[in-house]
């Protein structure tokens, strides 16, 4: 991954970029923590994208595991 002119090889692995417009970050955890949201925000800032989805598959109903993130419109976590 590149950030400006710097090449980053350590630990940054975006799960999916859809149509060069949105990042999808996939989790399977009992509950999402602020660090999960921060991870997605970091990916958005590094790529210059503004939209992302944080999906948690360890929920009873998937609608409860979908969290939409728009860079610049974060609510308090």
C-alpha cells in the first residue's frame, strides 16, 4: 500500500475495495470496539476514499452487523 510517496508493507490489509468507491472491512467478533472503527477510518484516510462498511458476521441478524462509515461524518463512538 502507498501513502503519498511512502510504501507501507506492515500490517495494512484492506479486506475489499468496491468499484474504487468504498472500503468493506469484515469482522467476526462478539462486539465491535472503537479500534475496529478507527481501523476503517485509517483505511479511508490513507486511500482518499470517503465511504466504508464495517461488517460483523458474528450477530444473530446481519442487519445488526452492518455499520456504515462516511469520512467526515463520524458519530461519537
